[in-house]
C-alpha cells in the first residue's frame, strides 16, 4: 500500500522524565486515529461513498450522488495517485497507480460505483497501515520512558553529589539510587541493600533482593532501601536500550518479504498496462472504431482488475479474525492471521503467560514444638506483614483473609529490604523473613516466621499456574507436531516446576531479552517458524523476532501488546492453538478462492481478447466471481468454525 512502515524511533525519540511509580510497565502513549491524515482522508472517502451508494441504487438524480462519488474519488485517491506519480518519475510502476487508473477507467465507461469502491478499499487499507506504524512508535516511546533522564552521581570520595543526565554517565561512575527511584544505568551494587522490581527486564514476578555485588538494570524500580551503584555499561548499551534496538532490528528483518511483494506488484502493473494498451491500440490500428476499441480496452482493464484476487484472500482471513475476536483473541491484520497458520513450534514465556504472575500461599507449616496450628501461624504472619506493600506480604494477608482469620493490628513495624519484616503483635515480637536464602526446592519461595526470636513455622508461596496451561501445551503439541519450548528469565527451579506441571520438556531459564531473541532465532534456523507467546516489555524483542507473536492481554505491557501480531484478551491459553487451527482453515480457503478467482479472470480476459465480451457481462462476471469468493471466505464467521478449531 502507499503508506510505508519505517522504523526511525531510536533516532528521533528522546526519553521523557521518569515518574515515580510502583508499576514497572511503560507509561502509556497512544496516537489518536483521527490524528493521522491517512485516517481522516479515508473517513471522508468512506462516508461520501456510503451516502452516495443508496442514492445511486434508489435511482436518484446523478446531480445528488455524482458529487459525492467525486469526493470519494478525490479524498481516497489523491495520496496513492501522488505516490504512483512519484514512482513513475523514478521509472517504476506499482499497483497503487494501476488501481487508480482502473478506478478512473471504470468511471470513464460509466461504472462509477465500482471505481469508488476500489478507492475506498485502498484508502482504508492505507489508514490502517499508518495507524499500526504510529501505535508501534508510541509503544517504543513508552519503553524509553522507563529509563530516567537524570541520575545522582557521587564523587570518588563520596563527599559530594550532583544530578547529571544519564546519557553523560560513564563506566566506573557511582550513582546513588534512593528508595522509589528508577535505576539510571546498568551496573553493580557497591553499597546498600534493597529490592528491585525488574519484571521489565527478566520477567520475574517478585522484587529481587539487591546487595553489594549484585547486578542491577537501568529502568528497573528500586525498593525501600538506598543503593550505590557502579556503572558497568555505557547508557547507550544498557539492557533497556538494547530492547529498543532488538525490536527495531527484528521488525526490519521483514523487509525482504515486502521487497518481494513490491516486485510482484511492479510486474503485474506493467503487464496489465501493456496489455490494456495493446487491447486498445492493435484493433484500432486495424481499422476498428475508436469507441469500440476503447470499450474493449476498458472492459479488459475491469475484468483484469485484481479485485477478485484481493477478495479471494481477505474474506477468509478477516472472517477468521472476526471469529477469533468474538472468542477473546485480537489478531491485528490479515497478514498476521495468515502467518499464525505457518508455525512449526511454539515458544512460551513463563511469568504472566503460563502463570498468572501473582504469588499465592501454597503451604503453611508450623514447626514441631511450636504449639501453633496452621491458622494461628498464618494469622501471626499476616498481622506482621499487613503494613507492608511487598507482593509476598499481600499474598500472605490475602490467604489469611481467605480463611476468614482475624488479623491483629501491628505496632513498631519495620521492614528490612531483602530480609523481611518485624512487628509487635499483641505484645509479642513477630518476624517474617527469609531463612538465610530463598527455599526454592519446590519452585516457590519459603519465608520463616519467628515469635519472640524463636522459629515457629514456615509459609511457602508460589506463582499460580493458569488452569488451562496443561491443556494449551498439549493442544499446541498436536497442532504443530512438536512440543512447545519454555523461555523465561526466572530461575531454573521455578521454570522446571512449571514445565513439569504443563508437560514441557525443553526449558531455557535465566534468559535476558536478548537471550530469548537468540533462542527464537535458533529455533527458526532453516525453515523453522516460531510462535512466541509472552506478556512483558522484556518479551517484546522475542515477539518481534518470531515468525508470529502473541501477547497476553490483561497484564501485558503496552510494548508487548503493540509488538505482538495477536493479543489473547481474556488470557485464555486454550484459545492460542484454536486460533492457529483457524488460521490454517483460512489459508485453505484462500487457496480455494485464488483458484476460483484466477479461473474466472482468465476466462473473462480470454473471452474479451478472442471474442466479444459485452461490457455488462464482463462486469457481471467480474463482480460475480468477487461475490462468490467473498461468500466462500465468510464461512469462517460461523460458530461451528470456532468449535472445530477448539477441537
């Protein structure tokens, strides 16, 4: 189409000042549809056509609907016409110009409605493509906003502080990160203890304790402690900056396909133009009447028009998109729907995809001799954790309330970053924290509860597995013929537990965003085509690098939602293999329709060339084949099509 998807984000966008917030998702930016000139012109063209069409059918005066058709032509056709003329100046010819000429040719022989419809379809497609480009750029701007624009640099002797732009930081500088601030650079902690919410980078659902010697990432959110961080990477080479670069690079890898399409368009357009001129000129040279020769040539241009071929492809795919949308999966384009049916293997993120991304209490174990039962132990832990905002604390309190337990008020509450909480509950000191290290033998996190300094029990929490994850993994294995792969930034023990619970055998844990991209590219070596499913900012590069990408809708980051080809709006994993099956059904109908359209066009063209094809019959044959392939494609709108896809 006449609008081009060009990635120029990193060169033109500057990060905005950071907002202190407890969330780790990128600030939301969204271009309004009517802010795009392509959308405004397409809207004018469509409205004019929709008003003119019923007047034309009702037999109203041409003075009523004629100007409206003219507006539809002008509003929707001027931009592709200019693009086509620019292409001519560069000695090339594309389908954009051919369609404009076909529309004008149809009008010249009285088929004004057909020409206007062609213009409206082209204008709407161009507007949708421009919107997709703008929304993707919005998401990358939001990602850049995760990184703060300034940082507090500390002098070598620690006696002075200064606020400097983060792009002026150098390797070896030491920066002070206060509680609640975002970390300004990738580096190592040299002093202080805290916790960092780094879900944007690794996908880990819980804040990670940070102490001297631990690595931290730019754009991640510091917890309640103060840290001094030594810069280890240039700001332009930080993990968050590389995420932006990876998204751009992965998107550019689609360019060869686009170049191939443009070559096909060029050859087709040149062929039809040459053939039309020949159909007009040769009979004229042999003495045929000018009007008859022009009528034959215009008939040829109409019957050779690619309308039937376009509709042979679009109705099945758009019907599949509509059907999937009714069942909670938003597929962003016909191209995306078609690509979903080509995949050979699925790669799945863990946190927020196979799991819900929120911890829950799975076990409460009083220690022998403590004299406490499960409910009393949980109530004590919840009372101490109640003032805390930590995700684990909220999960403990929620578990106590779910059991209907009374949570006593806490006094003298203190929280030590990375270690736990301490509070006085009904005159006794309760401590809830880590027993030296996280206990992860079962893929969860275990905290130790102490009463007046004596250990009395443990509470274990896990990230909850989605109820339909095992069924979805089994269905994807059946559809693709290979078992899905688990790609996660979480620790190997937690990843292994989720894999065991879902039936996945290929597990790759501890991956940063570039690691997921490398894994996707490895799976796609040769003719492999991967469907990647994820939800976070850290998944965006893999979503872009994969042959097809799906994002989880409810908790998905803006960048993941915009980068993905499809969004699982209701977070129902079983819908993923269903959409893959639906895509494959659509692709089969596309082949059927292309055969029907090709045969009809060939018959009409040969008839016009070797015989005398009456214009009304040519139009009827052309439009009839268009209606036929359209109705065939609409079969996928039926509810039974989704039921077959679900299996």
